[in-house]
């Protein structure tokens, strides 16, 4: 897993394969001891890896996904019309309701970030008679604006600042 991708979120389900390298060793002048100023070292490649990975992620067209829960909601038939707008406001995608014995049951998906809010707000429109069950369903691409997450390390997306920070130890934004 890559800790921070293009928007700061972890990158999962990603496989990276190095297929070519442009390394040509030149270790020193003839008959001298190794001089790292004349040749790349393993550390140079470690510092460049984040820059290469960010370029690859951009080219791959990565997407930010969020956890989505499956929900089953039972409400009195007369309350269903008041509950439906609440589901829409919270980004839920309900299926067709089923009516049985004065109760409507509807199943669908809702972003996990809104599950607790649905549970908190449901008693109002359902007059305290709503029954909600949820469970994790899948990860789906985020709908609407993609949220950003603050980076916790040197940001390879800001190439010049990244190189100043990791190669020369120059503080950027008050961080080393």
C-alpha cells in the first residue's frame, strides 16, 4: 500500500513494476576509492521513487473511492414520503420500496460517512418507528467533489520543494 497518493489518500490495490532504469555506474577516477559524487547511490533512487510514483499515478488515471454501506430501512407507510428526501440529502441510492402490513421496506446504498447521521435523523420523519440496518457493501468512486487529505510527508507533487526538502534538508512550510 502506498501511504499517500495524488490527493493525500492511501493507494490500495496498486502494483508497481520497474521495467527500465537509466543507471550507468561510474564509481571514481581510475584507481581511486569510490566517490559518490560521481555516481548514483541507492539513496538517490529511494528519494526519486516518490516522484516517479506520482507521475505513474497521474498517468494511470486513479480515482478516490469511499466505503459504501448497504442499508435496509423499514418505516410506517405514511412516513415513507418524509423519509425519502432525507435519504436523498445524505447521498443514499434507495431501491424500489416493498409494502407489507402498513410498513414500507426499502434497501439501497449510502456512503459510510452518512450512516450515523441517517440513524440520528431518522426518528424525526419516521416518528420514532423507523428500523435501520446497515453493513459494509463495497468501495465506490466518490460522487461530487473529491476530498483532499493533507499530506504528512514531503510532497512529491510539488517537485522543487520536495527536492529541496529531501536532498538538502531545507524546511518547507515550517517542516523538515
